C-alpha cells in the first residue's frame, strides 16, 4: 500500500521493535543518507510496513535513538556531536549503523570520539566524552554569537527573515 508523502508529515516508524514518531523533515536532515532516500516526498522506493501500518526498519533500536537525535540536531543547526552516546561500545555499534545508513558525518564524529578514547586510559573515557562535547558546544555557541553580531550590524527586512528552526518562530511571536 502506497502512502502519500508530504514534506513535513508525521511518521510512525518501527525500528527493530521500538516505535518512533518523527517528522519527515527529521528523516531528510542528512540528504545523502538512505533515510533521506527512503522518506523523501515523491520517492517510489517501497518501505516495508509492520502489521500496524508503521514503516519498518530492520535496524538496531538503541542506536537509532542516537541517529534520530543527530538528525534532529542537524535539522535545527545545533551541535550534532551532542547526539553521540558516551560509552565506547555504543559508539562502535553506532559506527556500524551509520555505515549501513550512509550517515557519513555522524560516523566520522563517532570514529573521532572512539579514537580519543583509544588514546586515553579506559577509566577516563567519560572525561574525554565530556571534553569533546563541551568543546563542540562552545564552538557552536561562539559561531552563533558571531552570526548574531553580524546580523545586528546589517539592516534587515522582515520579509527576508527566515528562522533557523521551528522553535525560533515561537520566540518571534
């Protein structure tokens, strides 16, 4: 049964037995991924469904929550590395899932953190995770502040304003 695919409809997806409810735009956040290929409007690629009519992906549900967090952060132009799990074994599993779904950026972030863990003592892997996460967040925050300063210097026309995320629209109401 083929469903109509709209740009930002709500999807119910069964991933390895765990159900997720997501916006289609979340699934399209990484345009080179297989998820974007499967869920983009107008695609003719059939996606399996379960008995309840949910889209079905035969992937690891625990890893998928990190993938979904990454896609949401990427869509919102936030720090994607915040989606990474903190444990090395979960990172290693995530690398495999990213490879299968063609999520190159997330895979590189996970591999980078795994290599940092490898260079430090096992007992300090949480410290490495926290350091990387804080560094990435601070870099993102600095870039955002610089962009805001640049916007304040430039006269703006309200018709040209486009919010960075759905949440920004609420702030401007």
